[in-house]
C-alpha cells in the first residue's frame, strides 16, 4: 500500500484526475476499476472518482508497485489496460500474431505506446505469465518484423531458448514465409524467381535495386506465382528466400509491376484512383520446415499457420 498526501495546489481536484497525474502508468480504465473495488481510499474510507479533494487528504492506494514508477520505454506496456491482439497461435514458448496494417512492431519516433510488442507484454503481464520484476525475467521479444503498413504474421518468443531457436531457423531459412500482394499489371512469366541486389539508403529509408553486385548490396531472392488477374490488377503469392528491407515492394516495382497502394515504390495516380494509401502486401502464411533439430520447438516441425482474412484480397478478388 502507498499513500499520497494532497497539497495546497492540488486541493479542489477530482480524486481520479489527481491519481491519474500522480501515476501516469496507470491506465484510466484500470484506475476507475480500482476505485470501484475500494483499492483507492480517501482518509481510510471508500472514495469515489469524482470526489473533490481537500488539502491534507491522504489517499491510500492498494496498487501494484509497477504503476508508481516513472514512464520509460520499457514499461509503457503498463498503460495498455486492454491489449489488442489477433492471436493466430499460442503455446508456452511462442505466439504468432496477425499484425494489422498501420501498427508499428516496436516504438519509433512517431509512436511509443501503441506498438505490437507493448500489446504482447501487456497481454502476458495481465495473464501473469510474465512480470519484469521477476528475478532474471526474460522480456518477451519479436523474432521478425513487418513494416508499419504491411499486415500479417509476426512471431514472438516467450523465453530465451525459443528466441534463440527461432532466430537461428530464420537465419538458416528453415521457416518459409509466404505473402499475398496485388501488383499493377501481370508479371511475365506468370510465375518465377526474381534475383537482384538491394542497397538501402538509410537517409530515405528506401532501397535501390541492382542486377549486378554493388558495394553494400545484399542478394535478394523472391519466388512468385500469379494466382489471378482482374483488369489491371493481379493477385500474387510470394515466398521470400531472403528477408531484405522492402524486398517485395522494390523487386516488383523494378520489374514494372509495383504494388497497389505503395506510396514509396508505386504509382501515385493509380493509388489515388483506387483510394489506397497502404501497400497491398500481407504476410499471410508461415510454415515451420525445420530440416534440422529444433530443440524445445520440435513439435512445430512441418506445421503451417495461415491468416484467413486478407482485406485487400477480399476487396478486389473475392470469390
């Protein structure tokens, strides 16, 4: 239990607003819940959130110690009272999450709180599966990333061994990742392999495509198959054999068939005509191939996980 004493400058404030300012990590909805549960008292008796405080009042707060800390990047998950996750699969070692387009996976200069990793940590904290205060606690971590405006499956590890194994499998290409995308026009041939070299311009967060080795260029290999074409749009399945920044978007744009909605590599006039502001790209299927030993994740060998609803496919290629 912690106590807060109301000073002269805080007199006249509502109780809930005073506590909210004093504990910025405490979500407003959780604060109201604690008031209802009598975990916030005023001078030792039950209080209401809309009560006006007086100088000298003492509030008794029966609230977890974590909420009394100062906000930092590593504890902002506490502010998410209702974590929002689309869980494709979960067990004691990993989670597969269907990340919605528009959500960032980690904090960046534009968003600190509403990130995929914060929602995951809030979810596991509230399930009492994880607490950063536990001795030698492992912090749940993402094993792969997806661009803000791309949707699809992201792997999260619940323990250090799972993180190590998944990272090794991704590096050794033992996890097959499949994407759906909509391209402008039809690729010729309808299916095949794209090999090129990508070099990233960090200042522009953009990659350049080359068809010969270049300094700092990385090999990019993409398999694709056109599933259907309707008018000027084609629905294409892509398998990544390498995982480079903007690999699919840049490779298809270089081939003359940029992705619908892509504001960086695509065609603005076509995007505006369709009203699309995000690239039509979705990591919709994942297969754990595991030709080598997978340790504690051996049970995942050969399993495939698929996201059934891909918004742009249902919009433009509904059966």
